C-alpha cells in the first residue's frame, strides 16, 4: 500500500489579513503527520509526506508528484484556520485523481 499524507496550505490573506506579511515566519512542523507516517512505515506501508503549508507548490507540481507516486490513499491534515484551503485542495486533487480514496483529519 502507498499512502500520501498532505499538510494542507493556509490562505494567509483570509486568515491573517493585514498581518499576512508574517506568514513566512509562521512555518510549523507537521508533527501529527510525522507520527502517522512513522506508524504507517512501521506497518510496512510506503508513505510520503507533502508539506504544502511549507512548500507552497503549484497544483501542476502536486499533480506530478501524485502521478509519479501513485498512492492508494491520500490523507489530508487540516486545522480550523486552513479548513477551506484544505477542502479546496482536496477537491482539486479529487477531480484529477477520482479513483484515489481520501481522508481528512486534524484538530
């Protein structure tokens, strides 16, 4: 089994407003996904992490990564501030890869 875990992005202007300039200093380590990846790896699952919050890749690059890895399952991590961005990203990926089951978790 192949598992892709995605730390979803945040729309800095929607969430931070006039403070959006501090966005580059707000990078957070996705420890929840790291824990899940560790447990999955120990169970023999081929797992990859895409930290879209930190990497800010364009969607065509994300599509390329997903196409090359060909995961059996995509898991998204979301929190309240990035919920809408996470849903949007999941919908876009679902359109491009409709056969891959998706799950979402987070606080």
